[in-house]
């Protein structure tokens, strides 16, 4: 009887150990699953962080070359509005022997200021800031203003402004003056280019928008037959500075000049 009583606790002890072992085995996969979920969450967070970093980098590039330039050169006067028909505006700028030069590009993606890729591209517009002249006379010599020939045919440009048109060597020239600004448009007769409609458009635009004020002279020259970024030149002088904008599109060049911002 005593032996039987000793045997029963022993059996109960074995059963308890077996139950503990089974419970321990059943809880182990749950820990592995938890680790997998945690690892997935970390991977997801890392991917999201990487995506956000890519977006930030893209935004910084798109932010722009122009903003980078303004931050780096706060004391350089420059146009703030550079119209482009499509894509992104990119910029290359440098100090040259002539002065501070800025080249503007229209590209299919945003690039940082002075990106190497721009070396293979053609700028849509240029801006040159020449400074440090000793006198107004020096800046006028650099500007080389032209005289308005009033012997040509009078043309009504609207807003009480009269232009003078004449022909020479297959070309038609239309000239007029607005304040200290002298404006000349050349049309190619062979290609049937007529300066008058463009002249009226410019006069109407300048009636609502103000160009920078030259000290003595400013000039705008437009060659309708030129398809390069030098077709239009807008330049003006101050006693110690000369500013020059070039572009192929006349109205875009004027918008750049109107947007000029001084420090």
C-alpha cells in the first residue's frame, strides 16, 4: 500500500513536467512571428524614410538653381522672372572678365546651380551685370546707344507714341523712344517680317509695366530674323553699372527686365 502511494505522486510529477514542456513549445512560434512583424515594420519605415529623402532631394533641386543663386549672391542685382515655355528653369553663373554672368536654361528636369550637364546645353537667355565703372561716360561707351532716325515713315504705335519706319538692304527698321529708352525692331523683308504688330504689342505692354530707369540711356534691339538667344538685347546704364539681358523671345526678354531686383 505504501509503495502504491509513493508511485502516484511520481506519476503526477511527470505529467506536470510534460505539460510545462508542451506549453513552452507552443509559445515559441509566437515569439518568431513577433520578430518577423517587427522586422517588416522596420523595413517599411526605412523604405518610407528613403522615399522621403528622395522627395526632399528632388524638391531641393527643383527649389532651384535660381534660389540657390540668390542666396549665394544677395548683392548682385538680377531678374526675378525668367519665363520658360515648358520644363524646368536651370541656371549657371560665374564671375567673368566682363562682369557677373548668368545663363538660363530650359530643361526636362531640375538641376543644381552650375550643374555639369548644362555645359552641353544652349541657354535660352543670358544676363550680364557689369559694374565698377569710373563714370557715366564709360558706361555710355559700353552701352553704345543708337540715334532715332526721324526721317522715316511715321507709324502710330498707340498710346500717343510715334515710331519711324524705313527700309534698307532687304530689311525694315522701326524705331521709337519711350522716356530714356530707345527701341529698334528689324524685320526681314524676304521672310515677310513686319515690325509694326510687334511694336504695338511692346508699347501696350510697357504702358502697364515699368522698365528699370536708366541714368541717361537704355536700349532695346530686336532682330526678328535671328533665331538665337541674341536676337533681343535689353540693356541700360547707370553711372557705374551696365545691365544687359539677351533672349530670342522679345516679350520674355522684356518681362525679365521688368522683374529686375536690386539688393
